[in-house]
């Protein structure tokens, strides 16, 4: 005997699953309420639960108009997940399109499909829901799929849902709700199961993504300078020593640059510490953009920075140092006391075959730095 599923029973189960997942996620969102993306995702899950209440109520006499309202809240579920994904990526929330989509899904059939029938407004509803699903999938993919495993899962899940509903809308548009193909693959029972699975996967994966983000932030805080977001001294030494050992095996050259912002104490005393911090941040960003991704940059302490250049000899290192010095001189910060133009002094020390330990290379580059300062600052000097 064929196994039959009653649609009302399936919708009740879906509502219970969605409500349970929604409550659990809202509790997690409340715990992480300082993170805006969790708030938007929590609103999305609340909309999903409300939509099922409208669907159940719409079966009552004279309440058929609640069906399109339920559709609107389903769209709002995915539109707010999309908003949360944008927030997670550090982008603007885009609330207006997130609200306009659900509003149109509600209002169009109420104004244009009188009297309402079971599938009034279904085609635009499916396509708008598909659009927000695909947009959410794209946001998860471009914002964190290369860093967060759970972001990739969400990107795939949301995109699959978007493609499924695009197919559902297309088949309904070309055939009818009673067509055997539509019923078999895109009917209400199949779609309810698909959405229930989407809610289950999304709720637990979004919670896992939030925790994954927190863990990564803690790891980054332990390895990077809080102000400039470059490597801190401990992490720099650890990575540089590992690289130096590998370079010594191939007898490749290595160079260390020690850099110190000129008259930094005077900058703080004259312009204030906030301006001094701005100088540090702007210089670190500029230096990071000048070197390769394989090079190491750290804030060694105060206004001193160190760069480790694996595979780079002295001549090329001097060119890099001169480029950093020239670009630093181009920085201009407008303040109440006038325009500030910081300069940098740089010491260079190289080991042609990497047959040196890191402390001695840094010490040698530090001596070259003091030579640059003694010769008038805003210049590059090499170790004797």
C-alpha cells in the first residue's frame, strides 16, 4: 500500500519543527545580541513561524486572504536571512528591498486576484522567494565560504532552495497545480518537506557559523595587533622562525626591515593620541598593501614595525623599503592643528643564504635603523 502523508499533518509538523528551531535560534541570537547578523536571522525565523500560522488560519471560511499574507512572511524569512548575511559580511542591511519583496507578494494577489483561489499569486511568490534565496546564497558564498565551512553549507543550501523555487514557479506557470509532474515534484507536500529541511539545516548551521566566527575572532585577537590588525610580535617571531628554517634548507636569501615612525612622540604630544593611532593604522595598511602576501608584517612595539621578506635579497629589499618610505611621505592627515605628514626611517639587514638566526637579523636591521635616524631620518639605511 502506498505511503500517504496528509498535508495538514505535514504543515503542523513543519510548524512545530520551525517554531522549535526558531526559538532555539532566537535564544542564541539573544545571547549574541551584540552581533547584528544574529538579530536579522532571528527575525527571519520568527517570520517563518508566523507564516505557518497564517497558512493554517487561511483554511477557515472568509479567511482566504491570509494565504498571501503567509506567502509574504515566507519571503520575509529569506529576505531577512539575506539581510543577516549582508550584515555578517560587513555590508549595509538593505532593509527596504527586504521589506518591499514580501509586501508585493502580499498586496499583488489581494488587489488583482479577486476572488482568491488556492494558488492566487503563487507564481510571483515562488520567483520572489527564489530570488532572495539565491541572493542569500551568493552573500554567504562571497562573504565567508573560503574562511568558514558553515558559510559554504549555507551558500549551497540557500542556492538549492532558490533553484528549487525557480523551478517550482516555472513549472506552475507553464502547466497547472493539477498537473501530475507539478504535483509529483513541486506540489505542496514536497515543498513543505523541502522548506522544513531548509529550516532545520539553516537554523543549526547559522548557530554554528556564529560560533565559528567568534572562535576565529578570538584566534585572530591572539595573533594580531588590536589597533593595526597586523601580526603581533609573538606570532611574527613564530612564523618568521619557521620560514627561516625552511629557507635555510634551500639557501634562499632573506631580508628583515625594521621601521620606525619619525618623531612619533612629538606627533602624540602635538596632535593627540587619536591622531597618533590614525598614523599607525594608515601606515600599517599602506605597508601591508606594498608587500607580498607571503611576506610578514608585524607591529614590533609602539611605533616600530618589522617586515620579514623571504626569498628577497638586499637590493630588492632596498627598493621595497624605498617604496614604503615614499608612500609613507604621501600620507596626509588633516587636523585642527594643520596637515600632518609622517615620515619613516628604515633599517635593512639581509642574509644571502638564510644562514642567520632571526634575533641577530632583527638586531642588525635595528642598528641600520639607528644609522638612518642619525643621518637625518626619512631614509633607508643598510647594515654595515
